[in-house]
C-alpha cells in the first residue's frame, strides 16, 4: 500500500493515546493525498463499478467469500472476488490480470473471523494497466495488476 499504510491503521487501533493520535494524523494526511489522486483517475473506471463502489462505502468491512483465479492463458488470467456485507453481495471480475500478490499473516487471526476488505487504493499506470491494492485486517494485503474491471450484484 502506498497511502493506506497498515502500520498507521494499527497505530489508530492501539490503546496508547499518543500513538493513536499520531496514527490518526498520519492516516489522515495520506488519505487526503490518495483522495486527490483517486479523483484524478476515477472517471476512467467503469461507471457501474464506481456507482456500487461509492454506494457501498468503498467496500469497507465487506468480507471475502472467495477469490477465484481462472482463464489462465497467454500470460494473463481472470480473478473473481466474491464479497459480502449484510445483505449485499457482489462479484468483482478483474480481467487481463498479469500479477496477483496476497500475503496472509501467520501471527494473527482475521479480525472478523473472515478475510475483510479494509481500505483500498487504485492506481492507473502509464501503459493503461490498473493496480488495486486492498489492505485487509491491518497486516494482510492483496495487490492485483489488471486491464479491466466489472461488477455484478449477486443479491
């Protein structure tokens, strides 16, 4: 993650007031930087996706039901993320995937008992490829380099 740093998130959730205040300050500074950057690229994402993204608080606190990798061909693949929060479920399809990184910490359990979408960052590279980074449960991150994104409401 470039902006939503897990260390700052952890600092904001500590019992030490001074550390918490420092974490909030750092988090707010980098969140403002990212907000400005995201506004400059958001119109390049599909409108259907950004509508659901905005209407669902950027998918904060959605849980991952599954992460499916398929169509592995010609050095690319497709990844489907099935996510749920309360009564809302979505399938997010990332196609033209050329890189997928996911670290699972061995020292902690998932905060909500399941892998949870915390905060995310989109980045648009000069060659038209997108990167999504998702900070999950403070110490776990997902990063996917992809060409296209679509969304489907499941229920």
